[in-house]
């Protein structure tokens, strides 16, 4: 069983940029990014599974914690079929994390200096 994953270099850049400005740590940003990706109406495409692994190394427990089963259930529901442990982590979780980081960065850029308030309003639709 795999307990760590490596984000893409782009995800690392996004998390570092946001962290430097608003002091949210990567483990918190990862949860938000995954939620944003799951919320997207578009399915993951083939490119979502072909991102590099040159970014941050994150521990499964740090990303999902006690809510690992909830994250898995949400991803299974989004995917529309059951996933094995190996498919869920790291494959699908990483794909959602990397796609969600791009979505998170777009929200960050859009919100300007009011990112926390913007996140609170996004929470209503996640």
C-alpha cells in the first residue's frame, strides 16, 4: 500500500505561491484543491493522469487524515464506479489534487486580496 504521493511541479509552484502570500500550508491547500476538482462538472481526462512527479512529497495521512474514507467515497461517486486502493491512492487522488491546484490558483488570482472571504463563499457551493 502506498502512503505518499508526489505532486506535479506546477502544483508545488501554486502551493508555494499561495503559501507565501496567505500562509496556508500545502496540506490545507491540498484538501481545498481536491474539493474544487471533485466539484468540477468535467470528468478527469487522460492528461490529468499524466502529470509529472517533480513537486512536493505529501503523506496520505497529511492530505486526507481521518477523512480518507470520505475522500475516497467522493472520488468514487465522481468517477461513477468503484476504485481499488491502488487506483484511489495515489492515481485518482493525485489527478484531482493536480487539477484542483490549477482551479485553486485561478480562484486565488480572481479573488485578489480577499482570498479567505472568497474561499468561504466557495465553500457554500462545494
